[in-house]
C-alpha cells in the first residue's frame, strides 16, 4: 500500500475527488513539465531538430516500460479512437467472420468496428452483459472460430467489470482471432503486460489512469503488424526525418511502430507532462497503485452495503473501480447534494461510479458515505 500522495496534487482539502475514470488531476510535477514544455515555443531558435525526437523517444521508452514491451512497438497517438482506428484499418476481417465487442462498450471502441463490419460484410458480435458479472467467461464462450477480431477493454468502463486478458489472449490465439485492446480505463492502475497477454494492438489515452494530459496516448503495435498502413502520411514517420536538410520524398518509414505516429507527434508541451506522469506511476508501481485504490474501494463497498448498495466483488471487479448500485432508484437530488458537498463521482442511472487514486484520503471516502447515508434514510 502506498501512503497518500495528495501533496503532489493541487486538490483543495474540501474537495473529495473520486472520479479518476472521468479525468485524473494532473500532478504538480507533470504540470510543471508541461508548462516548461509549452514555454519552449517562446524561443523557437532553441528548438533544434534533435528536440523533435528526444521527447518522443522518452515517451516511447517510458510507455514501453509500463506495458512491458520494446520501445519500437509504441506509436504516439492523440486519443484512444485514433489507436482503435489504426487497428481497424490494419486487422483483416471478411464476410462471414465476426468482430467481438462487449455490450455497452465505450463508443470509441465500438463505432470503428461497427463501420469495419459494415464495410466488409462481417458481423458485429456483441457479448451480452453477464448477470453473474463474469465478463471473462462470457467472452471465452463467445470466442468461436468465426471471430476474426476481439476488440475489448481490460475493464468495462461503467461497471468496473474486469476481463482476464491473459486467458482471453490465449483463447484468441487458439481460434486465430486478433486481439485489439482499449486500456484507457485500466492502464496505470491495473497491472498489464504485453508479454503475458500478447495483443495485436493496445491503446490507452493518457488523461485518465496514466495521470497525463488530454490529447495524447500510447499505441502498442505487435511486430507482425508494423509494416501496415498508418492513418496519416507525414514527414516525421519517414526514415529520413532526422535529416532536416534533406526531407525529400522517400518510400521508407522510420523503424517499428513509428510509422503510425500522429502528425506533429513531437508535442513539446504534452509529451513531457505525459512522460513525467508515467515515470511517477512506475516509481509508485502499478500493482501498489491497484492495491491502494482497491483498499479504499473495499472499505467503501462495505460501508455502502449497509446502506443498500451492492457491487461485484474482486476479482470480477477491478480494484480501482467501484460501481455501487441499489434496487431503489437514486434520488434526483443526489447529484446536487454531491456537488454542494464537493464530492465528485459519476452518477449514471441507478449506479454510482467511484474511482479513487493515490491522492484520495479515508476522509474523502467518508464524505461520500455521509452523502449516501442521507439519501438512504
Ligand atoms: C473505455 C474508454 N476508452 C476511451 C475513452 C476515451 O476515448 P477517446 O480517447 O477516443 O476520446 C474513454 C473515455 O471515457 C473510455 O472510458
């Protein structure tokens, strides 16, 4: 368990921010790195050609450490949807085959596959919501020989339902299905290893559990797909990009996954902030982050159970994610009360999504429980 790290964040004492799944707060050192990066543009004469590569190299190396792969396998993308579009463009699928997604999967990991199915005549196969909360079993049951691509998350984004990706990865290989992952709601808070899961593509936006800024993310691309087609064609993806005096046309791309980088990937403000945040995650250790957020959630789940709320237990639920549901409808006044008390969670339909991080205190949790007690009585 990690001691509370609130001192690294600019979170006022009267704010109980329990909504990392919406957007994480940028920690002070990452903000400083981003501000310093933005300021570099004030002196463009100091932004020499090498600077277009050093930030990107550092981003790739740090991201690779986080997901246990080679830096060559990392592309720099602006969003999860960009990464998923890259996967959808490159993974083969044909009429008679299917693309597997979860019921109520996040739209950015649904629309690209819906379009791909429409364009190819393939079927979009939707794994029904499992009554027993066991998404892994539900996916494994659906992984039949017709599945060409399984497009999945590690954690279902509203409920926190957890998928065992090591088992699912092995099952995909057995039926010959490609595995494309959206790790946006898990990477940084739930241990993940490319070596263990062996996905074909895996993307994570930086602004949630990677504690980074908005509009940047990492995309893992397995070596077997690295000769594929990027979404964009730009100068910096090409083999001669480092030679600013000689940028004329070449057929050759830069090595590994770099050809899939977004245009203007050398973002001088965003990359240093994203790198600083990922380094902090590595220092804390993702397993410890998971354990720390998980302990707070377990405590909250117990206290909320006394008030009529239920949540799936671990390991079917990811430790960093708690979705509290109760039979009775959630009173309309709850969101207003939470806002007044400066308790930040996501209230959706009949559930309350609570997603703490290492900046949260026991008191933050108690303030949420106090609000729930008021609506329960
Ligand atoms: C599971 C999941 N994936 C991706 C995203 C973000 O997608 P994008 O980067 O395309 O905006 C979110 C945002 O809430 C999400 O919950």
